[in-house]
């Protein structure tokens, strides 16, 4: 039997209103909570890679989007993809495995103390996979 809202109605009266649960405000609250949790989880993600001291460049152009493939070269010449240590030949294999084509973008983050020879080997490996768009990470010079 529905709950009578007018206070004086009897169970047999037809002029009473039924209590209802409005669903639209509940949906609005759920969307707000979902958006809040998504924003918090995005802000909590951390970049998992080897820390390097990239050189500064005054003429660098800021990248608006993060490239899908990031390769890091440490001062000792160790090449890492994410948290995995790889060789230049594995760079080519991974890029081909990931389906990289000539329009794919790769960012190289090389430490300022890393050897030029290792950097050139990584660039050759990237080009061997068919990727043409290679960028280098740098920091802004201090004023």
C-alpha cells in the first residue's frame, strides 16, 4: 500500500499522492562522483621511467600531446622503454610489434651526459622500424 502524503487520507481515498523516488537527481550525483573519481585517478598517475637530467634548449617547442612511445637514455648509456632495459635492436622489434608506422611519434629523453653514439644507435633503430617523427625532450633554460 502506498504512503499517503496529504496526512488525512484514508486507505480507500483516491485523492492522495504516492511517495516516489526521483531517479534523475540520483543519476546526476552518480555522474558527478564518476567524474570526480576519474579526475583524482588521473592526477595520481605518475611517470614511471628512469630519472635523467635532460639538457636545456632555448629554442625548443613545447609538445602539446605526450607521444605514445618514450625511450630514455641514462648517463651510462642504458636504454629503457618504460621500466624495461632494452637494446637498440629491441627498440626496432618493439616498435614493429606495437604497430608503429611512419606517422607514429617517438620521444627520446637522453641525459645530457649520455654518449652521442648511443643516441645515434637509438635513432637508427627507430628509423629502421619505419618511424619518421622523432622528438627530443629538453628543459627550458633558467632565466
